[in-house]
C-alpha cells in the first residue's frame, strides 16, 4: 500500500458529542432519525482503554515519529516536545475516524465512531455477522471488531485500513479494469439481495487493499428494509436465497441505445450526504419496492432532484452507473459496450432502471463477448476515432 504522509495533531480534550435521542424503529426518517444517524466526534482518550482491551491500539506520538523515521522524513512540528504515549490523531481524517494498529499482528486499522443506535452500526453488524461476512459476494470493508459503549451511546467500528482510491493508476489491461468494476456491481447486487440500499455510492466510498480487492465503505445514509411479500419485489435475487423476480431487466438492455461516455447531472451532484434528510413510505405497495423522498447523496438522480419519490435501490443503480462512467474517465478506457450498459441504469425515472442483479448479468454477458484480444489490451481495444 502506498505510504501517505500524515500531518498529525494531538487529540483535543473536548467532551464527546453524542446524539441524545430515543429510537423508534417504526417511524419514518424524520428529524429524530436524522439526529440519531448524525456524525459523532468522540473524546478519543476516553475510549483508549476499551479499545486496548479488545486488542487494538490507537496511534500515538511515538507511532507517528516512527512512521516518519521509516521514510526518512522529519516528524511534524506538532509532535515536538509531546509525550510519546499521547494519542496523535491524523487531522486529514474526520473527528470520527482514528488510525491504529491491531496489537497481536501489527495490522493497520481505522476505527470509526458512530451512534450505537444508528442505521450504520446496525447494518455493519449485520453484514459482518456469519454467514454474510464470509460470502464471496460481500464487497464491504472487512470489519475486525465492533466495540459498543452503551453508557455513551457510541459504537466503534474497527476496520482494516485500505486505500481510499478506486484506482491509483490505469489497470494493466481491460480485463483487470473490468474485474474491478464487476466487484463494484456484485457488491451492490449483494446488498440489494439482503434488502440493503447503500444510498451513497461514489468513487470516494470505495476502498482497495492494493491486491485486487475492492470494498464499499460509509453506510451513514444506508437503510435496510424488511423483506417484501412473495413474488412482489424485483430487486431481490438468489444471492440471498430469495426468488422474487418480477422483472429480469433483460428487456431494458435489449433496447438500450448507444451513448457517448459522458456523465449526466455532474453539476447537480451533492456532497452533503452527511446532512441528508429523507422520508420514506411507512408501507410498501403490493407490487413494488419502498419509496424515499428528499435523499441527498454524492450522486443525485434527476428524479430525486425534482423532489419525486424514488426507489432507494434504483438510486443505487443510478449512482453505480455514474461510478462506472467516472471510472472509465479516470482510467482512459473507452469501451462502447460498457457505456451502453449504463444507459438504462441512468434512466431519469427510477422505475425504468434495471435491478442490480440484472446489471450484473448484462455485464457478464458483455464481457463474454469482448474476446481475449480486447480483454488483454491497455485501451479497451476500441477502434473508435
């Protein structure tokens, strides 16, 4: 993993800021729910011992000095004269995140503080529980431990430290690039098969271990919905053992037109996902998925911009289409077939978008037709000009 210079700052001695709310699992996503899922800024020294007892050590001044010594650089001024054992937070990270190490093997970690009753903590706990955590389709960041502190209403999510980049450099071949994208699509199909909508899919919320594995992070906006009635819900799939498949999405792809590799709605994308305000229907229609309104994520579909109710899973599919196009732009790969794949994903009306499992099936079919020569090329083998 490439080394990133850190500009640490000593932990402040302010008190923790924790939402004080009551949780109503049956209520819509109102202001109370929004507060429950607001970001936490803990006083990290208070929880140092609790994390240590679970086998994790937060970074200290000594760790930072050793880091800079290993790369032949002088340590930052903020460490001069400081106690070696004082916690040393990376100011490049939000207050809710802290770097550290797993004690028994030295593995680098990131600890994230969230409200203990938040959707994020519940969803991560669910995804990190057997058998989901061992499912090869589960492309969420590996979680090493969950440390609850009920008295303070805080939960700590201990994750492996991966690189916060979709791609550092252009993959060595189109095949490698498509393998990366397949993980991105498969990961969302897996979430949807378990009735989870991520709701903030973007390049910034993908990490890599630099060994070919990619994973989603940041479930602050995510929601987990109850299973639908039998034979009524097109977004579930056999990935979790369900067989609700009212629409396969094949007809959508059979009529998908060709389109240039452009990204729609870039000017309307919002980065205010942490301050999202959503409302969701308290009941589901007999023939469709749940609906939400007022969603504000990094990539915002046009129907949501207009204030319309939208299917949360279709929001993910739209954002996934944008991610694919951004990845093509970042790497320079021009693959007309891949661009065509995103066209139905970017339909302005949410109900016209295919489910993630249909996107995955169409993607696999597309790749199977490219041939070894193009898959081994470094530019996608496109003869466009």
